[in-house]
C-alpha cells in the first residue's frame, strides 16, 4: 500500500492538483487553510473554467455585458438575477467557459479599474438607466433622531 503513487493515479484519472497555502501557527492559521482548501475544492468542482483571464477574455466579458445591459449599471449584476443570468448566458455564447461568479467578479474588476483597461481598449459605456432606491428615512426617522441626539450628548 505504501508503494502507491497517489499523484500519478490522480494524473492518470485526469485530476488536477491545486496548491493551498501552508498552515500558520494558531487558530486563524487553521481557519485560513480550511478556507483555502474549500476555495480550491469549489474551483475543482467547476470543471473547465478559465483559471487565468487575459485582456481578450475581459474584452469578451465587456462585450457580453454591453449586449445585455439595457442601460443598467455594472453593479446591477450583483442584485438583478435576470440580468446576471442573461450576462452569463451571453458570455458562454461568446466562448467563455467560466462560472457566473467569476464572470461577475471580472466585470466588477473592469468597472473598478477603468484606467488599466482603457489602455487595452476595454471600456464600459456610461450607465443610462438609474435605479431609484426607496428611502428608509421616513420609516426610521424617530430612531435616527434618537441616535443623533445620543451621539451629540456623548461626543458634543
């Protein structure tokens, strides 16, 4: 039993080794190792996804979002499930084979780093549709006023 080479068996079966961070001393080190191994196992469950994105991949992500956005903000991908599904479907139609969560993260990354991507010709058009969020101030006005008075008494 000790002569078995688990690495060679795994390679023959088509599995892929993913390195994890080494353990540090203490409870937080163990927590980090567990989180890293769970992240690694969830990535291995998504077979065939793109590990490394190039600017060409990011260009396709931008193109897919522009085609389905209907004037929405890139951040709307986080709270609008219908937009998220259309975006992921369009990315797959354009040849990207990655989980929707990774595609969403890349889109947010493009939005947050416009200068870096503009150098490579990747640019998101401005948002034309605004999402109006209802105000909570009228509903919680007494609580807000109480908190402000309390802060004023405590800190001047």
